[in-house]
C-alpha cells in the first residue's frame, strides 16, 4: 500500500509521554482544550496482545481526538495489536521510532529503528493494512552514527513509500549509547533547520515538528515553516498554555473555562475513580502544574501533595484552591 493519505495535520498536538499522558491526564487536559490532538503513552504491541487490553487501551469518549502510539519491530505483531485497538475507537495510530530508552532498545524498537528505514517502511505498511485511520510515525532527526541531514532524508524517503499520513520529527538526534532518556531530551542540540529543510524539499509530505517548544509564540513561528507542532513537557508542566489553543488554531470561539471551572469539573471524575478503587493521588498528580508561573502555585502544589489526598480529595482540592487568588482562579 503506497501513497500518503491526504489528511490535514492538526496544527497542535501533545506528545506521547511515558508515565504522563495516561487517560487521567488526557481527561484533565480536555477540560482545557477540546481540539488539540492527544496521544497515549507508548504501548508495546506485545503488551496489547498478551496483557490487560482494557487497562491499556480504554479511554473516555471526551478524550477524542486521541491517537494510540505503538511500539514494536514485528509487522505481524503490530498488525495484530492494531486490529485489537480498532475496537476501542482511536482516531489515529502512531509508530514510535524516537524513544531512546534501554528497555525499548532491548526490544529492538524505538529510536534504534532509524538505522533500519526499510523495516520502518514495512511496519507502517502492516499498520496501514489494518485500518482506514491515519497512521503516522514519530522519529528523531537521527541517531548516533546516522546524524546527517542526508541520512534523515533517506529515512523519510524510504518510509514514505508505505504512505504514512504524517512524519512527526523530534529535532534532536538520539544518542543511544551513553545518554539517559532525560539527557536525550536536552543534551543533543536542537536542529530545527533540518526539519524546515525537510518540509521545503518534500513539500508534499505532512511534517510536524517536536522538541523544546514552550510558548504559543514559538508555535506560531514553527507553523510558518511546517504543518504542525507537537508540544511535550511544557504541556504537562504548564497545562494552562493550552487555554487559548482552540480559539487560536482551531477556530473555536474564545472563552475557555477558568481554572476554577476546570478543577470543579475534575472533582466528580476523581470521585468516580476513587469509588472504583483508584487512588486519587494518581489523578491529582497531573493537575499540579495548573497554576504554573502564577502567584500561589507553590502553595497550591503543596496542598495537593499532602498525605490526605487519597482520603479526602474533594476537601484537599478546595483547600488548594483557597491558596490561589480569586482573580487567578477565575480569569
């Protein structure tokens, strides 16, 4: 199957992040932005085939649009996992070719697959054969030993033969020997110009950029050069960054909920999961950055981080709200 489907790239998305973009974070961020494309954490194809599928794949209907990121290096295994996932109603599927962790490398997938562009082409083809939904690939600009722009272009040209809908390019190489995943997000230098050049030289491909993007001013600059922007850590550490995204990039009417309304909307959700035996702390931890860069944010985070959060989450949230000025809560 060849030929890239003509699907417009969402202008803004939130990156898949392990231990961060779980279903509870996605429900929370949906109280702030209704249109931004969200991603799951990476889920290995083998885990879907052999593990607890509802735990790994189920999500709330309000999370749409949401993409499932898959990890794997076996076309048949990825195809089987995608067939299973189709029953859950995801809007897109993404192949992880960017994660540099040792665990992922030991499974022969993630960023190390950049050394095998033909294999990535086959993986995308196998995934596309199982769905009519968009299938995309997230990758680095290179890995140690394959660091040049020419090698990036060779990778993209090879994989594009399978017709992925979009290439999401993290504008750093991944150093697979000697750096931790955290260091790989900061140590290799950013090379935005390589991603811009890729879009110039392959204008028919949909290209999304990723890597240390923290403000909407930066988003605007990137969107003048590429088709979409993926935001990672800033989306988690400062979720209110997305309060204006729907109006600014998706044509929605302005007037997002206030932070107070977001917190109030989370209370019944937390109570519902708490009644099902889920510790409130596992949900509330995603909300700690709601007042980033605002007066009272330290006191808010301290209040939410107390020991009593699992016993009395509603009371704790309301006490945390009292630590923030009303004009900030209601703006």
